[in-house]
C-alpha cells in the first residue's frame, strides 16, 4: 500500500496532483516519498520471492510425500489391502475398526489411516473399536484397483473379496 501511494505521489502528473489538492502535502513531505517508495517496493519484491520459494518448497514436499505414499501403497500386503478395501466395500469414508489390531495400528502409523474420534468402545474379544478414516491427503492416491478391488467385480470376484475380509469386519459398523 505504501509502495502504491508513494509511487503515485512520485510519478503522478501535475494535473492529477492539482485535482486531488496534494501540492501542500507534497511540498511538506515530498523528500520522503522516494525513500518510502524504494523501501516498500523492495519489501514487496522480497516478499514475492520468498512466497515463490515457499511455493516451490511446498510443491517439492508434496511430490515427495505422494511418492512415499505411493511406495507404501504398492508395498501393502494382502491383509493391509483387505482393511483398506473395507472403505470401498461399505462405500463410507469412516468406519469403526479395532485400533489395537496390528494391521490397523500399522496403517495408522504409516499415515494411511487416521483416528477420526477419541470416543470408542471395547468389544470382547476384538479389542478397542474407534472411528477410523483414510487420511484425506492419502485418499486421492488410493485406487480401488491397487487394493485388488476391480471397478466392476463379477459375483465370483466379489465372493472372493468377501472371503478375504479382516476377521473383525463382520461386526456392525
């Protein structure tokens, strides 16, 4: 704002200054306009370059994160894939799962799943069930096909997927 105002006062035509009745103000403080313009323009340019560098760093970190997540997804075992497939089978973004189950806990530790609430309940003999969601930053990177879930499964494929579900999945969600 200071750069714009001081730039206007420095570079405005005489007619513009007369019509805005700024001649007295310019006479009194005119010696400071150049310094204010250079200083504020320099700060603006410096902030712009810092923003550009920040955007570049954010882009690189996001690409690195996506690469790491894709690597984790491609390295998932069949049991881990079966847990993630539950979200597609139920077509829901949040399901209750036993967070003390080794596979679910591992997916949470890897950052693929997040605990959606601190309120849960104990189900004997299955453990502590809490609402769990796929991490919102990870969700676009998980494709049905990468989890062994065909886009249009046949009855035979669907029966096989249902057989491969986690042991705790038969409980209500």
